[in-house]
């Protein structure tokens, strides 16, 4: 650099840089290094190091920090990532590990904790879920409960139940078991729902594992009972099991009965009032008429065989083989329309609980195999439209949560890479996911960059910067330019100059020259001239003058001349003869008393001092030099 007024060059100190024509050194910019004295251009700081402003050497990135290329300072390692010393970028922790901000190594999670990829801390497996591994979180199924920190579901104990939780999955299931309330009982472990007490039983308190049988002489409801004798009146008699002779034509069972009932057609009721059970008559005693009430009580007596009528048709939900004396309930997995001699197997896509008269259509989100007794929920990763015989695997590009009856296509910015997925995966950094039903993300091309995950398009690298990878964007260095979507700097061509962060090369102006990779325009040297777009000075020809910063050569005036490469013109002779030879000379003669002659001429020259006879000419760049008068010599 050349300090003002010194007229001499000084070496650029380390930590600064000095492009041509500088009056003082420029401090090295942050993210760049100026390692030695006499540096003309900046050097970008390598990745894994950082360079504060004024750096003469890069500094290695410390542990717990990361340093992309061109970093002016080390960046703190974020939560959920690790940063050993000297790294260009942070590394996201794998599932099963966690890392607090500024970590060098990841810490493994312990059993009962859940740590997805990128976890910043170890967290207990949430309540309502269980975590068989530290990478996996599963909603607690019905019939079980999962307190925080569970590694497996805990079956609900007898006397309690764990219902289906709305929204689960994917939401949480039960975090605690629920006691069976009065009016219900829960006989076994692992129940999803309690069993309601009917009129045959009573469940008077919470947490019952078995109901109480309705005692003789009482009628029962879900949470209690009452005495028939206490509430019965002659006007409104109440007939209870075991409470006196059974009226004619009624059935009065022992304990556990719901109440009185008429004797059904096709059956007979024993005359013994102490043993009033419903029984089937043998063929010779069969009757089709219900008994009719008569004074005195007792039960019906079957008519003689010759008055019997033909057997009744088998009712729906039952089947009656040949010579049946009573209908048989239809077995589970089969159905029995009215008049069936044998059960009919349930077709696939339908299900038949015990006692079915017709098969039932399998609902969407379920499937029913051949002879199914109940619907089976569709598993996650499969789809089951209404009437499905089995579950169908969902293909890549789609997702199917538990109980899906239609396939859902993965939507941007997500993709579904595998068959049988229940959830979609967010597009990773460096890729984009613009379409629906994508099986794989599309890698972004060079010249684009992606700042985060979940992108539907790749952004072009901005002008004045270049992107060597799709996750880096770096300021264009001096001596190069970077148009839109640059993956590398483009060298500045000859005749142009490109300062730091150039979007396009700038034409070299007249009076300057710009060699290849120029970061600034350089002032044209004396003895040469530089038209606009010059890559180097053009030597001045003979009889032309070329001062500093000349755009074109200046022809010498008459009486003056120059050698090739001269910055100025010199007189061809000495004294008045040489001056008279000048084309533009004007001589003004003054009076004898004044005894002097004066002349003014505007001349532009580079710094030099010449003597010509008795005339002194002072030459300076860009100034008008006035010839000073001198007295006559020898009367001439």
C-alpha cells in the first residue's frame, strides 16, 4: 500500500490485505484469513475452523462447536446434536441417545426412557405409552395400562378394566386402570370393558370380580334386590322363585331367575309345585299350547298324545336336527335362518356371533376370515375396506394407521419409503418432496441449497454467493463472480473486475486495466495507456505522452517529442528556437522598461522538472503549470 504523501510502497501486514492502489491496508474480513505479509486477496476460512476479523491464521473449532466454511466465529452445537473438535457441521443424535446443547458425545438413554433421533434430553416414556426400546413409543392397548416409564403394558387386574381410549392409536392409551363400578363386575385380568349385572345377578359395590346370584324370594337389579313377599299385594302379586306354589301355566325357577314366565309352547311344566322347572316333554307328552291360569295353582298337564299337534318350525338363530325335542342355539361362526336343520358357515367378509340368524357385514377398518365369530381390527400398515376377508398391505408412498378402511397418500413435504407404513416421514435436509405418494425424496442438485428439513422445493443459490453442497451457502470470494444457482465461483474474466460478493463481472473502466481474476481495477501505469476493458497497459508509441491513468495516448505538440513508453513529451531543442518550434507558442513582447516577456501555456504532464535555455518548466499531473518570466539575456 502507498500512504498518502510518502511516495513509497509499504508491505501489507499479516491480518490485513492490500489490493492494488490502496492508500492503507484493509483489515481481513471475518470468515477470511490473511496469513502472510503482502497479501493482495482474501483467503476463505476452511470448514472446521473459524476466522475472526483481522485473522492472520485460522483457529480450530473447539469441542461443542461447529464451523462451516467461511465462519467468522464458532457456532454453538445445538441441542440434540454432537460436535467434536474441528467439525464443519453438527451431527444429529441417533434414536436411543440424547445430547444437550454443546455436547461432544451422545449419552445412551436407559430402559423406560424414550429418545427419538435428535433428542436433547432423556425423557421417561410418556404415560399412556410403553417403550419396548428407547427408540420406540407404542400406545398402550385396551385391557392394559401404562404409567410413565413403562417398558411393557401392564394387564388390568380382576375387579378393574382398561377401556379403549378415543384417538388411540396414535394417541396415548390408559395410564392407570379403572375400578369396576357398582352394577358391573370384572372377572379376569386384562379386560377392556366391564360386564353388566343383569336381573339374574346383583353387583352392589365397586371392584367386584364376580356377581352375587339373586337369592330365592327376591327379584334383583344391577346394584341390589328386593323381597317379593315384602312388595307383593293381592291386587298386584309378585311371583318370585321359591316363593310359594307356582301359578298354573307359569314357570318359577330357583335362585338366579329373573322373574315369572309363562310355560312356552312345545314344552310342559311339571305338576310338582316344589320342583317347578321348565322341562322338555317326551314325544308322547308333547303339547303346543301354553297352560292357562286357573284357581288353585299348580302347572299344566300335557294332553293325551292323540290331541298333540305337529312340531313347530325351528326359530331363527337356532337349528333343529331330525327328531329334535328342543332347538339348539346356532354356534358362533355360523348362522341359522328360521327352519334350519344345521348351522351354515359364515362366509369371509362377514361375521356370525353365537345365535346369528343372518351373517353380518364386516365394517370398514376390520376384516373377517371364513367362519369369523367377530370382526378383527385392521393392523397399522394395512387397509381393510368394508367386507374385507383379510387385510391388504399398504404400498410405499401411502400410509395406513390402525383401523384404516381407505389408503391415505403421503402428502408434501412428506414421503413414505416402505410398505406397511402407519405414518409419513418428513423430507430430510438436502432433499425435496414436491409430489403426493412419494416413495423416496428427491436429492437437490448442485447450485441449490436447503436450509432445513421438510422442503417441497430446492431454493436456488442466491446471486453473489455459491453453494458447494446443498446445505452450504458461501459469499463469493474476490476475483470471482457468482450468478444465480452457482455451485462454485466463476473466475473473473480479463477486462473485468470482481470485488467480494460479486453477482456479475464489472467492466474495467478507461484509465484502468483488469487482468484475469482481478478483484479491483488497477490504475494505468505511466508510459502506457488503458482504454475501457483493458487487460494490461498498452505501451505508449514514440512522439506520444502517456501519464498515469491515461485512457488514450496524447500526441506531442510541434517542437516536442518522446521515445516509446514515455509518460510525457520533451522539447526537441534548447532556448528560444525550441520554444518557437512549438505550434501552440504565443509570444507577447512587453515594453523595454519592463524588460521581460511572458507566456502562458496549459500543459498536462507527469511529475518531472526540465530546463530549456533560460526557461524553467514545472510539470505536474492534472495541474496547469505557468511558465515564469525571466529577464532578457544579451538583449535577446
